[in-house]
């Protein structure tokens, strides 16, 4: 067996496993989620990802499969771990998770293997894994090779984005480099510590950009000026401002979490990051407070359009639309929700029903379906998806 992807039926693991299988590697995805494994083996993707189902069919014809049987790890030359550092209930990094998985699977490892850590980890995690393996008398090559894909674009970006390989030894670097080079990408060598921070810096930088856009939006609102018009003026054919995002929810499984991890690693002295967290996580409450200044919210039924964490996605992990819903449940007469992609929320209702039953509408995720929405109901559109102006202005 060439490769086993551990955690290989999720958003990060499955596209990578399929891509590697389709360039000629013998690949198995190992996952503890039996439902996801069964779907994959039936050539059904467990989540929405552009072109993944087509590529999955190709890979299965070449011998790719998924399994819940951990014994497949024994015979693999390369183990790719899609297991990162989660946040605990107190929103602090739980640094024990990756070490525990290594410890639990240790009896299946052998000295000829290469371990590739793929998911975002707390700084120093790769070194800790190296030390853990040594203490377990295992002489295994270890690298940190962070995923850099945008959800929804994995299939194309796995073959286009340069791959960072954080390796301490030449042997580990060359083994990982050979694997990723077969995807047709350029290789960048760093130390494991540099690779860990490169991943965290990337996501924190994006999170900071969303935060400044959201704070600009708040400032414009407070001064009675339409931020969307300002954004269009600032970014139009002006290269130094082209990367200023529009306002909107900055959420999902990575950006917030990785900014928290970076701050925690630096003893909470990440001043800009901490401010970005406050701005972005506080946006749902800010929106509700602005609505209360303009509308009699207590007597209104509110419809939230889009519950995924971003446009054209079915992923609700860390979605701020749910934070908005929770606040509105306490502040309004009732809340209805709709999303054309999400399948894991039994409380979603049909779009026409939501519109008819709601007094006020809010776009939570800017799915394209909402762009041509026809309604006379007041619509809060912080994304300016519909181009209908901003109902939360002071004036």
C-alpha cells in the first residue's frame, strides 16, 4: 500500500486522497465515520465540493476505497494525518488531540513510514510528534505539509497551488516532495516550525482583512454612508486596494480557529488578531443592535437566508448565521431559516415559505440564489449581494 489518509473522508482528506489515487498511487482513506465511508465507497461525496464526485468515480475505478479498519495503516509507506488542533469548550487549542491519535495508532506504525501532518496544528506540534515517536521507539520520518485549498476549489487547487513542506531531514523532505510533485505543483521547503506558522499566518491574515472590512462597514454605517459604494470606489482599477473584501461574516472551520491558535501561541499578545476576533465574532450582535434602532424587532418574525459559513457551500461549521439565529431567537418574535445547500439542519424551511412568513429578511450566506430575490420585505444585505443599499445606515 502506498498511502493511507487518516481522517480521509472529510473536506481536506477526501479530495487529497482522490487526487493522489488519480495520479497513480495506491490509496486508502481511513476514517472512523462509517456513514461517510459507506458513501465514499458508493461513489457519493459526503459533502459538496466542485468536481469531486467525478474525480471520486475515476479513483474508485483505479482501486481507491475507504475503510474504518485501522489495520490498513500497517502496510502503508506514507501516512497522511488529517487531524489538526481543535479548540476546546473554552475556545483554547486542545494540543493533546494529535498526540493522542499518534499514541493510539502507534502499534500500527513501522520505521519505514513517512508521516505527513496535513491539518493546521499548534506551533511546535510537529516537534512534539517527532519526540513522541522517539519515546515510543519509532524512527519515522515526519513532515508538516499544510493544506492550502479553499473549500469548494480543492480539486483544481491541489494541482495548482505550491506546496509547503516543513521537514527537518533531507530524507523526509525528498519523500514528501516526490509525492506532492506528482500532483504537478511547485515545492517550497521550510522547517516544520516555519511551515506551521506559515499556515497560521495565512489564515490570520485573511481573517484580519475581513475584520477591517467589517469595521469599515460599521464606521460607514455610523456616519450614514453606504459602505458598498465606498468599496466600489476604492477598489475600482486600483491595485493597491484590490484585496479589500466586502463586509460579511468571516467564519468557517479555519480562520477564527487559527487566529485563536496564533494568539494563544504568543501568550494572547496578538493584538491585531484579538481585535479581529472581537470584530468578526461580534458582527451578529452588532447587526441585531442596528436592526433594533430601525425596526420594532420584538414584534417581528425574521428570516435568515443562508446558513452555511460561506457562499455556495453546504458546510455549517462555525457559521455565524447560527450565532445570528441564536441572538434573534431572544430578540424577535420568531426566526425562520433557509439554505439551498445545507442538508444537516432539520429546521430549514422552503424559501417561499420563509419569505411569506417573515417580516424582515437577513442574508446570512451570500448564495447566488438570493441575488435576484424578489420581495417587498425589508432586506438586510451586509454583503451587498443584491445591490439594493444598506438598511442599517444611521440616516
